[in-house]
C-alpha cells in the first residue's frame, strides 16, 4: 500500500495521548513493533502522519522508524496489514 508521508507531526495539534505513537496504539489495539515500511527492520519510534495514495484526503497515523518519518513528502510502501488510524478520531483520546 502506497502512502505519502506528511510533514505534519510537529505542527498538528497534539491530542491527550501525548505522542502520536501512543494514539496509534490506543486505536489500533496493537503495540508498536517494527516500522510499517514493508522492507524496514527498524523499530517504530514515531507515529507519523500520512495520506493514502487514492484521493482520500484524510490524515492517518502509522508507526514509523525515525529514518522513514523524516522522509517528508515522499511516498512510502507500507505493509498492507498496517492499521491506519484516523488523526481525526479522538473519541478514545486521554481515556
Ligand atoms: Zn523504517
Ligand atoms: Zn489520541
């Protein structure tokens, strides 16, 4: 699955989860492990903001390693099994 990495992690308003990786864990029900990029073997340390490559303009959070998170504006090929958590879903934040 192709997504575009957005340079928005530091600009966007933070939710009560504190860090976006925590937000991703809370909504996906998973514990962050490896970077979502399909060939990457690094640990995911950041919740990155991405958009789907399909005309869907929503922003999603996925777990990425530091290196891939820093590739702003680039297309990333992520594992199809990755949970894309909508940034706008705030119903469980801070609970
Ligand atoms: Zn990576
Ligand atoms: Zn949150």
